[in-house]
């Protein structure tokens, strides 16, 4: 059975998708960009990365999980020049937990965001 996650502690979907879907104990999040829960895009790569990871944390929490349960992340960057900054902030949020990860540069992201991250996690 599929379970849809919806929390007001992260931005609402800006299209026809869910914040996350759970199936058989696995959570698949939609990509998060640096929007506040009220829908405002924060400015700068550091602020956007922190907001993205806070959003993912809230979506996972609403799905009965957390960052420590993440299996895999995919990071989309508007510019690979941001890799070092994003990597450092990512390490702060994940600590000793090191999920599998892919990082790719893309031409553009929704709302001209600088970073987007999605993840796959286990439910508690």
C-alpha cells in the first residue's frame, strides 16, 4: 500500500506530485529546493542547502523516519563550483551517517534554485 506524506513544516509541492511516498517500509522523497515552508526561496548556496536539508528532515520526520535512515541521496547542482560548500553543509546534517550519493550538475532547477536534493530512506 502506498502512503502519501504531506507536512506543513516543509514547502508544499509546486506541481502534481507528493512531498514523499512510502511503500513497503521505504520512503521516496521528491526533490527539495531551498523554499521555506511558506514558499519563499532563500538566497545563496549556503542558505539554500541548509533549507533543503531542513525540508528533507521534516518530510522524513512526517514519514516516520529521519536523516539517519537515509539510504541514498541525489544532489542536483546548478553549478559544480558549489560542490564544496554543499558537501560541507551536507556533512554537518548527516554526521557519521554516510548514505550512498550521486551529485550531478544540471542546466536549471525549478525557480532557478541553486541546489535540489532527493532521497530514499527506511521508515522506522
